[in-house]
């Protein structure tokens, strides 16, 4: 059974601060996705990373895939209250489409 | 943007009863999934469905569970005899025309087994 660990579980910061969320596994991912989930809604895909060392940017969000494809990070620059939510990483370990989710990081950005 | 629709949003049932959770995937999608999230726990994969058959399933998806695409638009998850531990948020997701395309999740059905 593959395990995917996210840290931190909770993060409360002030508007304007930077933050990084981590996603780690002992197994190699074929690809990894980051989702954001709002209360009462399903996860919404933010990005997919596939290649080791890959970096993708989405406005103030920077996603990095580790060289060995076992870890990933999400960095938010100058966080805003609108960034508040649950951030989930989810990895695929084989050629199928089954996603293994991390436990999530619940982010609160205070104005 | 097209969306995945799930009904009902909340379902309360007695232990031992059968429930059917319904999903309308995005119309041109070919890959369909059920995931669940027990309160306070991780989102867990249940089953994937393609070309009218199950393509992958997890250990959770035992003989009490079944999926069906009865009419080309709906995608259902049936739990034959619900247990207390089946209480969870059940998410349907659909993906496009090739494996690996973006998944779109519905808003979920909150199932409470009493």
C-alpha cells in the first residue's frame, strides 16, 4: 500500500506571507496532482506534474516535482485570504488512473 | 465549465438497507470513478469504470458495492447492505477521452448510515 504524507496538516498565516506545503512518498509516482477543496465541494485540480524536477507556476502558486519523483511541494507567494482552503496532493503510482490522496493541508490566510 | 452532478447531496439510511448514489458525468467523458472520504480521513479510491466495465477497484470495493451505467448518462454506485462504517462523503469523478486526462469531481453525496 502506497502512502502519501502531507505536511503541515494545518497552517494559519497572515495575508502577504509566503508558505510551502509538502507531499512525500516512499514510492515513485508516475504523476502527481495538486487539488484544492472547498467545504461542501469536490476536489478541483490545480496542476499535474509528470517529469522529475518539473516546476509549474499558476499565478502565485509554484509547484515542484522532486527529481526522484517521490516528493512534491506547493509554494504560495504573498498569500491572500482567498487562498484559504484545503490543499490535497494525489499521486498515481502506475499506468492506471487510480489516485492516492494525501491527508491534506488546511490553510487559513488571515487578513 | 461543464460539471459532474451528484444526487442526492445527503442520504440517510438505516444499517442493512440498500442505497444507490447517482452521478451524471460530463457528457463526452469516457472514464468514471467513485472515491469516498470518511470524516477526518483521506480521500480514498473505490473504483474506476471504462467501456462499460470496471477497470480498477480497491480493497474497499467488496461484494457489497457495485457500479452501473444504466442509460449512457447516469453512473451509479450501489451499496447492497449498508454498514455503519460506510458513512462517508462519496465523490463521483469523470475524465475525458484518454487515460490521464484531467478528472472533474462532483460535489459529493454525504451518506449517513444509522
